[in-house]
C-alpha cells in the first residue's frame, strides 16, 4: 500500500469521483460523500485499478463527524498528503428577488460554512508539505446564479486567503478552474445542453492533477 494519503471530499460523483479514481494508483484515497452506493461503486473502480480506498459516507456539514474523521485519520496515518475538495451544492437558478430561503441556507451551509470548518480540521494533517485543491467556478454576479455564484465565490475567497497565508511555508493551496463537464451540477444549470463538446471528468482530472502533482 502506498504511504501517500489523499482526502477527497465530494467523492461520490462528477469531478470528485474522477479525481479520487485518478489518484488511486499513487495514493490511498479517503473518499467522503453522503451517497453510500456511489462510494461503493467508486471503491470497485479503484480496486479494479489495483488501488485502495477508505470510504467515509458522511455529511461534510456535520462538524462533529468531520472532527471525528480527521482524528481517525491522524490516529491511523498521522497525516494527509493531499486534500481535494469537490463537494458543492448547486441551488436552482433563479432571479435574486425570488431566492428561496431553504436553497440559500443550504448553499451557505455546504459551500461556505463547511469549508470554513474543514480548513482548520484538515490543515494540521497537511502540515507544511501537503497540498490542498479547490475548484473555482466564477459565477458570482451572473444573472440567475445568485445563491450558487455568491456562495461559491465566498468559498474560493476562503481558499485564496489560506493560499496567501501559507505561500511561504505550506501547505500549498491550489485553486484551479476545470473546463465545462457533463456533471449533474452543470445539468441543473443547463438542462438540454448538448453534452458532446464537454470535457470528460476523467480526462479533466488527469489534466488538473498533472499541473498539481
């Protein structure tokens, strides 16, 4: 088993799953997501490639669960080499005056508050030598993207602050912008879109990791 550990939050589908699978030949992957069935399917694909994963069917908005996970990671491995954060809530598109309170609160909870909780939990595991990866999707200020755009921008602002603060001593924080992919998130924003020209998540994971690792 490799002694390198990768934590992937939001690993059940889309780019998160593709990143977990792409990392598995060189990292033991800790895959976090709420959907147990999708995590088990990911585990099957990882094992088929000769890799190994630890499945953590958890909700990243549960601070106690995340604290317990990070403590368990420390007790077992003592560190994390790479953290990939792909979890996101894509609220339905709507004009700002018609924002639904529940959609807004869920967007803030998942896209902002969870990240603000996770960074202090994960940073000590990364130490100075580890790396963290966040995915930018600059929709802030675009019409109908009020909830998603504002909370995704806040998430990336948190990551940029951490990136600036750790530039001199680590961990290294990457903020990358994936190409458009035929994910469930994008399908909510662009139903009926021709998906053929979009980038394959597996290809995009390989491309992005080549620039990170």
